[in-house]
C-alpha cells in the first residue's frame, strides 16, 4: 500500500496553534467570525487585526472586573440598575447620581451615608462599589461589625499593623452599618488607626443608622471618636436620607400589612 502523505499544516492551522500556546483564548474563539467579517466587509489587515485584538482586550477586562467583584466580597450584587430612584423622597438624588462618576475615589474623599434602617444605605454603598470594580479600582466590603471583629482578632497574634496596612491600600473601602453593638475599649483605637491610615490617601464609604454623636458610645471611647469623626468628615460627601421610608416595611416586596405580626407597622413618615 502506498504510504499516505502527511498533509502539511496551513498558515491558519499554525495561527490557531500559536494563539492557543499564547493563551489568547478570546482571539482564538473569535478568529473564524473575524475572518468571515473581514472577507464580507473587505477589511484591511490593520482593521482586521485591531478587531481581533480588541476581543482579547475586552475579555481580559471582563475577567479582571469579575475578579475585583469577587474580591470585594459583597453580600448582595446590588447595582444602580436595580435601584428605585422614586421610592425615597428624602434622598438627594442629584448628589447620589453625581457621585456615580467616582470622582470621590480619585480625590480620596470619604462618603458618609446616614439614615434609618431599611432606607437603602447598603444598596447605594454596594452600587458604588460595583461601579468602582468595573472602573478598575480595588474594593473591599465589610459590615462594621465584621471589620471591628477582624481588627480585634488581629490583636491576638499581633498582626494589626499588617491588617491595617493591607486595608489601607484598597482604593475603596466600604464599611456598612455602623450601629449599636457590644462595645470594646479597643474598638475606637483600632478603627481610628485604619481611618487614619486611609485619610487623604484612599476613599472610604461608611453607612450608619446612628447620629454621629452616638458613634463614641458604639466604639467604646467617645474621646478618641472625636478625631476619628474629624477625619471621616474631612472633605466628605454626606448622603443624609432624612425622613426615610423603609424598603422592608414600605417597599414593593414588603409583606402586606394585614399579614404582618403585631407590632410591625409601615413607616408613617412621608
């Protein structure tokens, strides 16, 4: 039997193998479509190559954004696309939308979001964080309780400086729901060290249902809380949801009034 001749690889085969070796997977996946489009539109070499490379760049950007979103560790994937702009009459919509350009991150300015429980503070915080991840910024999300416990636990193995240094480098640190909790004398000092390390260098979003005057009691050291508040208020944007309605009791997904346990009423504030 005559020996079957080996068919030499074509230039296209070699191109596919090289794209695979270089792990340019998006370019490899889109190669056939790009070739077909180039032939149909009679594209030049540069236009064809630019489009093919663009698919790889876009894929890398999407993968990087996905990694930043995962690293941020949001409890919920809230965005402004799902935010009800008409529900909260006490919300300064113009300010919230203005901050969506993220200039506060570039300027390392704090954002304080104040209001009663259920008024959308966490949704707004996370939505800013989502925008920041998509824009290429590093983001971390903590509830205030989780963050304070993390810092307090670091005292046991003398890693506080390391933890603070790591969090001080994050472009946007979101601290959600500073509220009443069993105070520890060390909380204020630990929290101050973190805020001081970020002051003027990186942006922090802090939300709370408490008045600023009550923060000292929560953190267990009213004296040290004064310079802490001073740093958080320095050049801060303040979103104060006054006379806020609760999404949990008045929102579209709230339990109907006649089905609620006794003692749970709708907000009577406009």
